[in-house]
C-alpha cells in the first residue's frame, strides 16, 4: 500500500561531515521558537488578510471560504513539516530490513499485531511497496502478517496521526489509531487463516529480495538529522499540491456546502451513509494529510464521526494506485478478498462509532 505522506525507504545520500554547531543541529534552537510564534499568529493573520486586505465581508460564503483556506494551508503545511522531520529522524533507526527480520521471527496473532504496530512508524512508499512485499514473503513472514503491515502502513499514517492530534485533539487521534490498527490486525489475521498463498503471482517467490542501500546510518545525530531534513524536503515537496487541493475542497465545503445537506447524507440517521462513504472513498486518490482538511469540514458541518473516519480510511487504505501496485504481486481472487475484507472492516468501524458516539 502506498501513501505519499509516508516516509520513503529509498536510497539516501551519504550525510555530510559535521560543520560546526549550527550545521550539527544548533539551528533547531532558533527554528523551534520561530515556528511556535508563527503558528500562534496564523488565525489573526488569516482574518486580517481575508477581511482587511482582500476586503471580503465577515460571515459571507466567499469570505469564510477564503479565511479558512489562508488559515488552514500554512497551518497544515507547518504541522506536516514538523511532524515529517521528527518521524523521519526516528525512522533512521528502523530500516525495512530490520522490520522484515522482526516480523519473520513472530507467528500467529502476535505477528499480525506486531505488523500492524510497525506499519505506523516504518518507512513505506510506492518505490518500496513491491520489493518489501516480496522480501517479507521470501524470508518467511506469514502472509497474514504481511497484509496487516500493508493495511496499517498507509491507513495508520504517522503524519495523519499527528495532524489529527493538532487539529482535533488526542481523543480523535487515539480513536483513529486504535481503529486503524484493529482493522489492520483483523484483516491480516483473517487472510492468514484463509491460507491463500497459492494466489500470489508465481514470480513473487522466485525474485530475490534486494536490501535498500543506505538503510543503516552511523553518522550520529548530525547525520541522522541531515537525512531527516532530506526526507522532509522530498516528502513535503511531493505532497503539498495534494494538501492544497484538499484544503481548497475543504474551504469550498466550509463556505458553500449547506450544513443540513451534509448532516442528512453523512449523519447518524442515514444508515447507508457509512457504506456510501467507503464506496466514494475507494476510487479517490489522496494522501492522508490532504484528506484531513476535508474531514475537518465534514465534521464541522454535521457529518457523523464514524462516517467521516470510514471515508478517510477508505481513501488512505483502499486507493486505486495502491490496488494497481498490489495487482503486480496478487492474483485477482486474492486481491478481491483482501480489498473486500478491509472494506468490510472499515464499514464496521464506521457503524460502531456512529452507534456509540
């Protein structure tokens, strides 16, 4: 499974040698207070820009849409940059090969749980999806655990987790994490019990796994920080257009979409809203960071939490590009079973949280 906001396990340049205090990470002492100060003035700055500079009327549809965009765009990008930098630094300690070895040593339900948890923090992107899948299978990682990892890696995205924490608070962030891990665990466990290894494409078992170069870093804190900065530039550089599109859609919904209409189609009273949200989300392609602003507006307009979470999970966990990639290694029957089980799990999660919350 792929998600542009996941850190990539591709070869990384060799970190440069230490170049003094600032080059070795001292710049963080000045960057952190500046980041906090800028973050705190975003809301008044957005209102000043929309209603004073642009001359839009407060409370008008266009004014509220523009104010939403000029506030959320820098806010989400700032959160994204800070989160990716921190996560990328942590990920220099955990290579795909190490993840593969950890999973190969576990069996049964414990392997599914460990795989689902490792999927949260492990580098995983489109350039490493198929090689990792092959490597997992080749070294004896159970197929069910491999699927738990594939579901968790994009769905329980660490970037989305921290963005949810910053935008909605710890309860929704924790809820998102718990439900995503549960879906990943159960779907992988069920697929493992079905013993569908014969439905892998034959070439998967014949191609050797080639470890990615530069997986291990031994240059200490400066080297790891430099690699984290490189990863941050690469990831943010790839995903910022999707984020802006997502925020633009959210801004339009914020200013123009009738709250009553969204509440009727995505509220608790509409039992069919959860499966419909999943069906709409499956063919869409958006990274988790880009879909969060849309979910933010849907909730503000009256959408039920379970329906909104199901929509987000379908977009990030069952996207069309990842399906195309997985078709390279899975026969149609196994691919259909995998997609069906994950989709059913997401629907059940949506119904559950609409019922209890």
